[in-house]
C-alpha cells in the first residue's frame, strides 16, 4: 500500500529499504531462465556469485548460491551457458540491492533449446514472417554493401576478399559486433537498424562462421528475427555452414550457405559479366547479320522478278490485250450494224410492199368523195356525182354514170 509521506513527514531510508524487502519477500520462489555472463567462484568461499542476463534484453540480475548447489552442475556450466534457476528474490537492506538466492540450477540442454526454437519457429511462421512473398530481390550490382560480422573474423575476410575479387569497385560499410554471447543480439540488432537507415546501403549481409548450437543461438533470437522482418533493405543471412539453419535464414531475403557463398551471390563476377556481355554482343551481331542477309535475299528475289526486271512488260501485255479487245469490239459492232442494216432493209421492203403507194403503182386508184372520204362501196356513189380519183402519179376527177342493166346469159 502507498505510504502517506510529505516533505514535513518523511520516512527514514532504513524504513523504505525494509518495506521494499517486505514486498519482495511476498513474491516467493520462482523459476528463472537466463544466460550466465559472469561467474565468480572464490577458492575456499562457500558462496558462488553469478550474473544472469536476459539474452533478448539488456537486463541482468545477480544470483547467489551455496557452493554445494553450484558444484552439481559445475562441470557442464560456464560463462555464456543458458540455465534455469529456482531462486527466491532477496533484498539486501544495508546496500539496497536485489539478488536471487538460488536453491537449484539446471543447464538448458541442446534438445530443450531445439524444442524451444521449433516452437518459436512455428509461432513466427504463423505470423507470416517466413512467407516467400515477403522476400525482396537483391540488386544486380549493389554499390554499397552493409556487412555485419565479428571483428577480424574469418567471415569478414571471406566476404570482403571474395566480393572484391569478383567486382573490385564494390564498397562495404562494415559493422563489427559480437556474434556470440550475451551481447550478440543487441549488437547485431543495432547494426542492422543502423545500416537499414542508411540510404546508400543497397543490401545487408549478416555473416558468421560455424559453431555449436549454443554459439548460433543469438541468430535465432525473436527480437533479431523481428528486426530483420521489419528491415526495408534486402538482407542476406550467411551464418555458419551448410547444415546450420538459424531462424535468421528463414526470415532473410536470401540464405547463403557460407560467408563466401554470400559474397558470390550478392556481387556479380566481373569476368563472367564481361563474358556474358561479349556473348550477347555476338548473339546480337548474328541476329542483325542474319536479318540483313534475309532482307537482302528477299530484295534480290524481288528485283529478279520479271515485273521488276522489265516493268514495261506489263504495259506491253496490257496494250496487246487492249488492242485485241478493241479489234474484237469493232468486229462485233460491225456485225451488229450489218445485221441491223439487213433487218432494216428487209423491214423497209416489207413496208414499201404493203404501202398504198405500191398498190397504186400496180394500177389501182383510190376514189374519194368531194369531202375527201374514200369510196368503199358502189352504193355510196350517186349517178352524176363527181369523184376524185387518186393514182400513183397524181389524181383527176371522174363522173359517175348509171351502170347498164345486167345481161342475163342465155340458159
């Protein structure tokens, strides 16, 4: 419960320390997991002093235990080892310091570590951090490469020498950090974040040589995995050797089997690229030459065609055809005119033959009354009536007389 204090009514330091100790005593014994960063075993001392650190955070606690408790695991535990401690928090009032009094210490075995890593792997995979669609392609020719590695390590030497041998103009921004132990995770995370924030860095390589499962544990840390997942710059993981597979390999954009392999896959080989450029130039030249040859042959074939060799031949052929057609047209028209003329002559002869004038020329005459009407019946004519007679070559007047009585022939 909160204390009622004021500037006029403060409480002594000893009382505050005793109250804090009382609150801590209520916590009781707990199981704590961490990594041993410091180990002090003084000869003849009955107490062993440890510093237990959280590998993922910069937090440490002091641990004390009786020598008999530590002797049980002294042969398998050293600095850097992961342990599980059953301890009770203790508050040392005279100094105002907190520590853990351990009654049992258990080393974390490889099998247990692998089981925890597998569980963490499944959890991160379920979040999609290892999905293939999150992988970003590496630039073809990076101008500046960020390298995170141990100081003066073989991994650093392999990456730098192989990359510069393949492409001498390549530049590196190197960050030397601890790659194993308690300071590895924060050091690697800080280096990656710094290189990712640099606008000139095109790709980041995290490299480390081989080691035991415990040595490579920092590269399976959840904080490091999430940092790489949030990284905007393509990242290559080159941790250990081919059989090693920390979680960093799964979240990285590219997994290289070794640091040397990382250099080969990030930086192109200048000799190979020059050879490829030469091959492409030869291929392009062959393609262009083949195209020109094909077009030249087509042009020669087109020029060799009769219509192109003697263009006037088409006009001559068409002229002959037009002349033949014109002659045929004249003959056809002449035949048609001759036949029409013959038919017209026959028709004219028939018309002339059937005309009254032709009848009159054969000696016939047409009698007309004074009013111009034609006499068609003898009964229409009266005696002494003057009629006009029309013959082939003119007309004249005649007078009708009574017809003599008919003579009856003798029986």
